């Protein structure tokens, strides 16, 4: 399964509340990274691989990027 993005757990991920992971696109929007809630990172990867949502959808999803996501919102 591929999702055309790399998720990185860096210093900010380990220190900040909510542990936001950095998402780095590998196609189309290369270098245009953003952060998202670690609790739904797996769900994001699956939805990207299945084609249900693209990176633009996740980047613009306020719940995902604000840290107020509940994993059941995306299942």
C-alpha cells in the first residue's frame, strides 16, 4: 500500500501536545509539508492509498490539523 507521502515524527512531534506528525508529499505538492494529528495518521495513509481523499483534503481539514481529531471521524 502506498500513499505518496512520508510521515515524520520529529522533535516537534515528540514535544508538542497532540504530537502532530509532519506530512511530506512525494508527488504533486513536493515540499509543501503540513502537520496533522498523530492519532489519525494511519487512517490518513489508508484513505490516501485507497484514493478516498487526497493530500489537499487532509491539508484543508481543520479538525485534522488543529489536533482536535477523533479517529472515529474518519472511519
